[in-house]
C-alpha cells in the first residue's frame, strides 16, 4: 500500500487535484467536467476508449493545452499551468511516446541540455558532465557510455533516459502516455521496475495504457474515462477485468473471439527458404485461403522482419515466394501489392496516416479504383463504404470529413487498418493490429478479420498479445531467433506451448 493511503492521521496528501476540467475543440467536447484526485506516491492509471480524452487531459496537466474551464491543484495549491515550463517548475514531467531529443547530441549533453554546469574558468565543464551522467547510467544499470550519441541508442533506452533525466530534474509527478507500446517484454519489465521504484521514492506516476495486464500490475488507483467524462475513480481493489471493461465501453461486449470457418484446402501463399543474414534463416510458410495464421514469438525474434521481407518492404538474401502456385518477384512494396500481398505495419502512425486529409480520404484514396464507374468515381458508393468502416471500427469523430490530425492516437491507428482492409488484398498481413486500440474496438476488428477470411482472403497476424493470437488463429507459427521454431495447429495452440517454443524449449 502506498503511504498516502495508509496514513492513519487522515491527512492524505494529494499530488494533483483536478476540478471540473472541460476542454472543447471545434465541434468536439474532449473533456467534460473532469474531476478526480491523485494521491502522492501512487501509480494512478487512466484508462478509456480511443478518444475518451486521456491524452488531452495529460496535455492540460503538462501545460501543452489550455483547458476552457476548471482548475488544477498541485500539492494542495491552485496553480495556473500555462506552459510545459510552468509544469516543469511545479515538478511535472511528461514522457512522450514520440520522444523528443536531438539525435546527434551525446547522452551526457542531452542530460544537461540548457543547463551545462560551468567550471571555475567559466567554460562548460565537460568532464563533470560526462562523469555525472555516467554515474546515473551506472546506477540505473544502463551499460553504455555517457559519450555515446543519442541516435545510436535504442528507443527503449532513450525512454528510460528521459525518465532518469526528469527525476534528476526533480520531477515528482511523471506522466506516461502508452509508454510500453513499442517495448519488448523484457524492456517493459525494466520500465515497471523503474516505475515502482519511483513510486517508492514518493513520486507520483500518471499512467495511460490499453493493456489490462499492465493496469492491474502497476496501479494503486484507477480512473476510467469515457466520452470526456470520469466514469469512476478509486483504488485498484474496486476494479476487476469485467467491471472495468464494462465501464470503459459503456455496454456489454461478448468478449469471445468470433468463430471463423475452417480454411480451404487451397494454398494461397507459399514462402520457401527465406533468409536474410543473421536476422532470419530458412523460413518456410504456407498459408491457405480463408485462413488466419498467427505468428507468435518474443518481440525481437524476427517476426516483423520476416513479414516485411515477404511483402517487399524490406530485403531478403534468398527465398522464393509463390502466390496461388505461381512464383512472384517481389522487390518492393508495389510489386508485393501487385502480387496480392498487403502489409499493415506495426508503426501505423509513421507509415499510414495523412494528417491533413479527412477520415474518408485516408480510408478510400488508395482504394478509389473500387469505386470507378467508367471514368467517374461513384461518390456515393465511396461514401457508404467508408461509412461502413467508420461505424464498424467505432472511429470517434463527428463525421467522415473530420481531418485525421484531430483524431486521438488509437483512432488514427484504426484509419490505417480500415484502409488496408478495404483494399481487399488476397493476402493481408497484420502486424500488431490492435496495438493502441481500446478493448471495445478490438472485438470489432476481430469481426472484420473474420469477415475478410470468410470471403476468401488469407490473413497473417503477428501479435504479442497471446490471448488474441490464440483466440483468432487457425494455426500458429512460433518464431524464435529468426527461425520458425514450431507450428501449432488450432488444438495445440496455448500460451504454454507458444512460450515453450518461443523460448527455445520443446
Ligand atoms: N487538435 C484537435 N482538434 C480537434 N479535436 C481534437 C484535437 N485533439 C484531440 N481532439 C479530440 O479530442 C478527443 C479526445 O482525444 P484524446 O487524444 O485525448 O483521446 P485519448 O483518450 O488519448 O485516445 P487514444 O486512446 O486513442 O489515445 C477526441 O475526440 C479527439 O478527436
Ligand atoms: Mg491518447
């Protein structure tokens, strides 16, 4: 139990108190009278559907956005947080997912950016900077030199560096918005250790995630938001998986995976002897019409690299690819698409969304040929098709004409998935299709996958979330260290069997 809760004197100390916060964007009430308290020395998770207002609220606390109404108390005192700088002075720091750092600075320089300590002679004391920075790296167990350039450091280490930087700058309230979405399991555990240590030091962590396991592992308190409102806030003991899902989506969801008809006998994709250097070797994959094939494995095992090589996004040294029995030459994404293979990459925001375009155009532009009538676009058909995905995926926006940049992170993800699903490829490869997507919309995406498979497409799904992989796949390949370590038919697909193969067991 965190100290603040067990304080028998009844003098609970609050890090933050949010009072009647509202925020309106043109046509959208992003936050509607949000009030809740955050106790000092706790991990307080904020959870809710895509577009519920979580990121907006965090940006207001961090001074990046201004609320239209409401007030914020920091350690009991009312404060006007008008910029990230004022937030910083109050001890509030936000760790961003798209991390902001200057790539060609060294780790040491980055630590002391803007406040380089000067020596007696008035010059910047580099020796001191690097020594200080190194001390911090060592205590945190980061095994690299403080003279290393930022661009050479993996993203997970940079995230940790940003956290260390914030804590050495005496940040006592730390906001993390979906921090684990591109971390491996191991890196996630390391981050959790750090979060718990920070809490034990009396710091307060505001934590946003769509992953239920993380929420229950980390949280002392939880706030559920929906449609810009606080639905419930309280200690973790008041919540369980079922009631939390109901609060998040505001309706019952049949939390079972839709049954998918068994695949047909016809092989659609046949990959033989795919190799690339040390990344993957001798990969053979057979995929049947109407099949959903899962690819499991630890993050970093080579799953993404393999599918990127199949679709032409990345290179391969060797290997033949056959589509419907005919060998195809895939040298780039275009030739992959011509061969009938489309990949929805895991990094959808980077590769997929055109921010200045409307929702409709983001979904339909690459698919316009479907709506051609002679030389004209059948606008009505285009619209009804786009509308179908808009509703089905529960994209949160006023209309199809809303511009993509105004959408929340998860809703942008949905756009890209919709676009690729609408293109109706023979073979659709989905890399982490539900990352960043809320529990309610996940099930809608599973249903779309089923519909596609039953209408004859073949789907490969990579997912680190074993329950969905197990729930949706007809068959699973497990990748370990760049090789297919084993194949599990539906009857044998289980967490234990997958993990055994993924970690090199039998
Ligand atoms: N600049 C903007 N202009 C217009 N609307 C916006 C803008 N930024 C956010 N919104 C809207 O505010 C609402 C809340 O968005 P927010 O990003 O806070 O959601 P979220 O809870 O973080 O969702 P996710 O889980 O998808 O990240 C959404 O309806 C979003 O479309
Ligand atoms: Mg968000």
